[in-house]
């Protein structure tokens, strides 16, 4: 979502006459878009601002701005903590950035705007195609969240759930397709509740409309809250040919006691049943998830239940994190904190367990044919024998060679879907050869 927001900021600043500087050293304006989801992300902001300080010392006219979730959370306190900061803007003031920057310059004052305004839709929809080789883009369909999971800062920094109108979303995707984009990932904190508050169409109905966009090859989405995963959405994977067979379904823990304290509003059995429903309808769907280790009060037996769930479900991949207290989130006040050392141990055990599963699943794909959307030449490529890269339908990175006799230039392949036979499954990617 921050990648998407950063694009919107860039578009707005371009319209205001700015262009990308090659580096922070050469910039007249530096905007840092921030994430507050974990303490580590927040600490990275402060170390980055420390590295930017010499630039401001050399040239006080450079405008330094911080936006996004940490800005929303800290507001004025950020200006006090970082005396050389010029502008703090929150998650609801995105479309005022050109105006705020102009005010900082004309008044030579320091400004904070973290008010909760409705973000007027449409935000600018002009989406230049980056380096001209991108084939995939994010499109935000909703903002904010109403779920208030007890560890999470999102409802406080991104506000309550609001959905964008379907015609704006469709128009934005059509514009992207016109620029050469072939795959979109629809973004929301909980896409299953798309349109509920506003009485718009449902998420499966939106998917149906996106599926009809001519020239678009693939649709993905994230994130889907397990408690709201509907039969209609499962059915979409069967009926919509552009919807890729991969779902990210964050389970967070395998212990009912922990899930309850997290206020996730599903049990381990409910999660397993939903997964069974998905796999029954769409057998080879890839499944990824998020896990938090060391939530306050998580005992060794709670942790063992999570490991047990991982073995039971056999996810294709996991994003696992150590719990950290977030301001305002209810769990920050929970007692029985797990020590950093123990969190680190649990995380490592969990990652080792998942790596074995991922490797086994990727090896099982050896000898299969995968449809790959070509993204370009791999960074690791050898110029004499170029390795191409792209993603399979179920979101695995595939590096592959193209037989010499059918290898035209890069422009001819980027954005096309090709068939690749896999000869090696690795931990983070698959290797293969394109079929003639
Ligand atoms: S569903 Fe829970 S974890 Fe996800 S954004 Fe909302 S409050 Fe945070």
C-alpha cells in the first residue's frame, strides 16, 4: 500500500512540476513515506533521517517531509524530535502534498497536517509506467480497517474502512493496461469487506468487472481476512480465468487462546475448514500466510500449536515476524511479554520448519509446466546465457532460459505469458527452460 501511495505522491509532484532526482543529494525535496506496522520499520525512519541530516546542513533550502503511518501516529512530536524536518503529513492528507510543500517554501514555516479528512477519490490516476519495463502494479481498492486486531496499529493510523468506487478502480486499471501493465494486485486491509460500508458492489463482483478488462492478463489481491473469506470469493477462483490461483490468508497463530487475545475472531478449526474449502474447489491454489511469534502471553505450548498448524496446512510460504508493541494497539498493555531472546528463538524454529516445507513444495514442481508472465532479464543473469525472470500463476519466482533459436529482444518478451518447464525447485525460486 505504501508503494502505491508513493506512486501517487510521485504523480502529484510531477504534475506540480517536480521530477525525480537521481539521489537524495541532488534533490530539492525529499519525501519519506513511512510504515508503522512494526517497531523495526519505525526505527528505520529515524536512522534514515539521521543520514539525511548532513544534506539539510549543507543546504537548508532543501525541503524534508515525512508522510504515512509514522507521521500520522507521531504528528507534531515528529517535528520536535527532528528539528530539521519541514513537513509532516498523515495518511489522510496525501492529495494535499503539492499544496503543503508549496506552503512550506513560500512561508518558510514548518507544517504538520495529520487531520482525518476523507481522501477525495479520484486521486490522480496518471500512472507512468516507471522504467517502462514493469508489467505488474498495485491498485488500492480500499483504505483503513474496522477490525481492531489487538496487536495492530492500522485502524489508528489509516483510519476506518472506506472503499473506492468501482468505476474509478476500473478506469485506473484500464489506464494502466493502456501503458503496458498486464497484472494488477488489488489492495485492501480486508478486501472481503470491500464496498460494505458504502453499499457498493461486493468484492467478487468487482473481480468479475476487472476480469473483463481487455488486455489485462492477471489479477491478484491481498489481503483477505480468514473470518470473512466467503464462498463467493472461493468460487471466483474457479470462474474467473484471470484470477491467479494464489491467496494470502494471514493466520497469525495456531493457538485458539492467542487468536482470541489477538481478537482475530476465528479459531484454528475455522481457519483449517476455510483452507479445506479453498483446496476442494481449486486444488492447486498456492497459500501463503503471516505469523506473529511471541505475542504477549504466548506459551511454549501455544507456539507448538502454531508449528503444528504449519505442518498441517503446508503453506507455500510464510511471512513471520516477532511481535512488537505498537502505540494505541490494545496488546501493548497486555502483560506476560515474551523476551526478545525467546521471540528470536521461536522465529528461527518457525522459519526452519517453513523452509523445509517450501523447498519440498518447490521441488515437487520439477518436471511440471508453468505459465510465466515475463518481467525481464534476471539480475543474476550471465550475458552469454541470459536468464529471464517472471512469476508463475501461483506467484513463484521462475528464472528460465529461452532456447537460442527463439530468443528475440527483451522488448518482445516482457509482458508476455510463456510456458516454462521446471527442472529445479529452490527455496526462493524455480529454474526452468521456456518451451519452444
Ligand atoms: S485486519 Fe487486523 S491486522 Fe489486518 S489491518 Fe485490520 S486490524 Fe490490522
